[in-house]
């Protein structure tokens, strides 16, 4: 399989968009008709079926517009085995529509356990139907917890996004702690950059990326400068307060180097203005497509892509 970095760069060029659509299905917010009973009465199997249908519709609405989607595994896992089946169906459908898939599972462990996570969640789907093109991982256990993921990702032609500076307010509690004259997130960033720079793809970026939130634009700019070979997965745009101006600093040369995630603001666009008035509840898929186009246009106004 072609290197993940080059596949991501090619997808961004093809779509002229760095938008990553987060697939975070919530039973209480699903469009009418997907659940036959109220969420409080629906079984896990009914919710899982609705989640799979919802994600298919979202994927179909954004296919061709964006390079990548990001299923959040927690919303599927909470339903048990039927939820995992829905997640597998979602990953397969996204790939069938020529979308890259970043599985947001934030896994981490050591030794053979880390390797097992990586083998189950990274790949082309031939050995595990939960395998994605890239995976989010936590660095808290140190380098020997990350290297098994790196080795599997390299062998499978996949990528990783390691948590560095997250978008949530509480992240600063540990990430901003000073250690040897620098905040902890800078030490994490330096290690990620060393992994990325060791094996840059033709596009100039390595297979190991970093998660860096839009809600901290100064630190985002700092990390972009410190990590020239590292893809940035940027959460926090939209509902969490990040703007196109905030995330513009995340991009490197030729409009590459970052993908910007938006979940609720896109997949539930029909519940908010101006899309509620334009499309109404019945045309919620059109609202998703329009909100995705508008986000790409907003980002394009601040940086060039493709």
C-alpha cells in the first residue's frame, strides 16, 4: 500500500480541501426516521443500525468534497458488539467512497498489547474489519508504547496521530507542565517530529502526525514551526470555538501539513442556522454537504490547498 502521507497529500490535492469530517453519531441528535423508537427505548441493535445508516448518508454527502473522515470509536463501542459491527460498516463504506479513514480511538499500551491494538486497528481491512488508514494514539506511556504502533503503521502503509496539544480546556493540566525548561507538549512534539522526519514521504511529511487543537492558536503556530515534517490533525474547529483564522497557522508549504476536524458542526448542520432555514429537517443530507463546502471555503480563504 502507498505511504499514508502521500495518499493523504494526494487526497487533499484532489479535493482542494483539508476538511476532516468527524463521525460522532449520537442517538439523541439523529435525524428523524433513523430510529423507529425514542432513544431511551431503542435497543443497542436498533441504535447501531441507525448509526450505520446515518454515517453512510453523511459519507455519501461529503464524498468527493473532503479527503478524510474520522469515526469516533467511543460512540460505537458504547453499544457493544453491534456497535463495533456498525463501525466496521462505516469504515468499509468510507473506503468504498474513496475516503481515507482516521479511527479516533486514542489507544496506548506497551509491548505485544500495543502491537495487538495496532494490528487490529491499522491496515487495509483484510485482517480486521475495524482497521483504518490512520489511528489516534496517546503518548503517555512513552516511546516503547509508541514504537509498536509505528512499526505496524509502517508495514501496513498507514499513519498515526499522537496526542500533543489537545483542544479541551483540561489538557493544559498536564500538557503545559514545565519539564527541563519546556512544557510537556513540546517534549512530546519533539519526539513526534523525530519519528516523522526519520522517514519523510515524497510529500515531505512522515507517517507519524500530531493532534494539536484549534482552541490554542498560539501553541498551534508554535507546533507547526517546531514540526516541519509532521502532519497535524486539528480538532476544536466550530463547536469548540476554533475559527478558520485560528487554524490557518497549522498549514505548511503548498497548503499541506494539516487536516481540520469538524464533527457536530457538519454532521448535525440541519439543526442550526443558516442550514436549518435553508434545508429543513427533511433535507439534512444537503445541509451536511453545504456546511462542509462552507467550511472548506472558509479555510481556503485563509490558506491555499492543492
